[in-house]
């Protein structure tokens, strides 16, 4: 006779996610994925397999796009909000991203400068917090 623990472990369910979640985790634009990917569900094991050994369609999307806005923002060195302020609201291909980098429109220069300031401020805050923690640790020892 099986005890309760055996029953619980033998009926372990497979964790699945919506295609949008899987696309986000893979860093690809959902609307550019194959129809069967968009219409199905993706298990954790399937996601791991796609990440470990990406099929040609996934390699192609990652290489040439279209890319989702978080990827576009990262490739341009700006925030997602900065993309929106620059009028970029749709997915872009690698070619379009490279063209923007070459053209370097005023909005992109401005948003990159803002991102640089944000990063500097984040480092300053991190260092300040580290110093504060170090000071508190020193006071406790006294």
C-alpha cells in the first residue's frame, strides 16, 4: 500500500507557462515565433531544451529579430521608457537597430546620456549603502 508521500510525489505535475511568458524568457518577440509556439503551452523542460539547444527559428530571431522592446532598449543602451520617448513603440529588427546606432538621432543621444546618469547614480547609491553597512558593522564591534 502506498503512503501519502508516495502518492504526492508520483503525481507531480509538469509546470507550464503561456507562450508570452516563454517568449519573454527566451528574449524573443512572440508575434515573430512559429504559430505552434504561439498557440501552445511551454513546459519548464521544453523551455530548458529551447535555451540549451535553440532550433533554427529561435537562432534566427535572436540574430535578426524582430526583437522585443526590452532587447531593443538593451541593444541601444537606453531604457524602455526612453524608447517610448523616442517614438519607438514596436519591435525592431537587428538591421533597424544598427541603422539607429549609425544615424544616432538626437533622442537616442539624449536617452543614452540619461541612462549613463542613471547607472552612475545607481553605483553611487550602492557604494553609499555599502559604506553605511560597513560603518554600522564597525560601530557594533566597538
